[in-house]
């Protein structure tokens, strides 16, 4: 899904999704046990935010809502998530201050993620709108997942987390087409 706009009907995509999800859950559970930590316990709104963040990162990578960042790495994603966390925490405290990321590129990803969260909040009715604390928890969950992929791969696969995310985010329908042409 990183390089191919695979249609949702692709049987290989569906098999890859289920096997990858199972493997990811097993690895993450093992890592958390080794670290002596408990897994994040997300509520329904936070799970929805995580889904929005998956979509937002895939859109940044694919260039669907701004400049394409096809060479985006897991460490850049983790840094952008950390920057977004800092900015939302500062905003929640009532202080008007913008934390800047180490590079303009990470700054752009962080800004686009926060913009996506703001757009999501506007689409949801006021009584169901997620709180800033829930957005921060979802961002921390995503950051921890990105950092786990970085640690797990020890620099060998700098886009493991991105591959994981894009596997679950469909391409826009107009960009997918069958890749095998029968005679």
C-alpha cells in the first residue's frame, strides 16, 4: 500500500492486513511485558482519533492534502507526533505558544496532523466531540507505536510504521485500478 494503489477487493491485501494485525499485536504485547508497562487503554473516541491519525499520516505520505512526502520515515513521524503533543498540551494549559520541530519537514507533518484533528472535531457534534486530553492520549498512543517500530527494527527498516499504517488506509478509489491485465 505504500507504493501500489491496491484496490480494496484485492485478496492479498486482505490477507496481509489480518496477518500483519495479528503479528503487530503479538509483538507489541511482548514488548510491553518486557518493558513492564501496560497497554494503552483507549476509549471509543480515542480509537476514532487514532483512525483519523492513521488516515492523516497516509494522506501526508501520499500527498493528498498538501505536498507529498513519499520518503517520510518513522522517526520523522514520531517527532511530528511528539511536537503535536507538546503543542496540544501547551494549548490546553491556556498558554499561547507554538513549539517548533527540529526541521521544517517535521514541522509540516505536525501542523498537518493537528489540522486534521481540528477538522475532525468540527465534523462531530459538540456533545460527542473529543476533548483535548483524548486527542493527546491518542497522539501518545501513536507516538509510542511509532517508537516501538523504530526500536524493533533498530534502524534496519526506517519506514516500518509507515508501512503498517498505509496497509490499513485505502487509496482514493480513483487512484486504484487492477494491476494485472488478463489477455
